[in-house]
C-alpha cells in the first residue's frame, strides 16, 4: 500500500506542479515589476496544495509547535534538513519566507525559475569571497523588507540520526544581518526519507525553539553548537536516545 500511495502522490504532485507552472505566462505579462510577490503567493499555494495531497493520499500530516518563539520581525530560521518536506512546508508555515539555497537548484526546469523569481537567495558553493558578498547583500536586502530568512546550517540534507558539518559561510551572514536566530527541529526524515520516492503515513512535528538573540560575536563554535542543538532535538523527535541526552 505504501508503494501504491506514494506512486499516486508522485504522479498527482507532478500534475499539480505543472498546473502551478501555468502561472508563468501570467507573471511575465502582468507581474514583472512586483518584486517577486506574485510568484511567492503562487509558491505558497503550491506548498499548501502539496501538504493537502500528502495528507489526503499518503496520510502524512504535520504539526507546528513553538510558534510563540517566532519574533514579530525578520529572523533567521535555522532548520534541521532531513528531507525535501521542509523546503516547501516552511513556505506554507511562515509568511513571505526567504530561503537560502544552493545554486545548483537553479538548473532544475521551472523549479529554478520559481526560486529566482521569488527572490530567494542562492549560494554558489566554492564561489569564494565574491559569492559570499553577493549572498550577504541579497539576503540583507530581502530581510530589510521584513522577510524571515530560512537557513540550513548543515548546508544539505542529512539522514535521520546523523549530523552534518556546520556551514561556515552562514556565520558571516548571521553576524552581518544581526537578526535573532530561531532553531527549528523536526522529524520529517522518518516519513519522507532523503533519496527515496516513498512517503510514509504519520505526523511530522516542526518545532520552533527559543531564539538566540545575542549574535554580535556569533562564530564557528556558536554555529557548531547550533547544529548540535537542532540535531539533538530532532533526534528526540525521531525517538533516538543518545548517551548524555536528558
């Protein structure tokens, strides 16, 4: 049944995504100068539709905890990255989100176009100082509009129970923008595993933790501690007990 439901979801999801792609001509004709707001609205509709399809076809729901930890203004949302699930569900949970993503995604047909037109911020890995400056300038410009900035401190998806390496380039971003950092933990990898076409029934928990307000001297040790925090809390949500966990 898991294979059947997952296959049905994947097919219907593709059709749904193509329907959303049909809005591209509308944007090109009528919304070219709106700073990406129309495309972001379309993306949120797509995200909400995707979560509805997951719930209806696969029995996969989600629950948000700790919304009270979200500041009223812009902030960094430092999210554990186990699955593709959080890349779209966070867009539905947090209004007008700006996502920091790897530039390779720009090459994906249509999806890359939506990322660029939504005024998300790409990172060119190995691009050196000039790429870092470009990321800082673009992220600062979007945050100045009141948008929260979603970062994945480990830089890529990691399997349930694993830790990734702290992304050093994000340290300069945090120190430059001086926004509070909200750790975000989840257990999405249990139900939408990375590199898998299967979608399992259950409930993804997305938990916002208390914000880190003092970021003036945010450094490598702070980023490593952030990765450990979101990893350890995600382990607990996934039912993984480690020595020393309380």
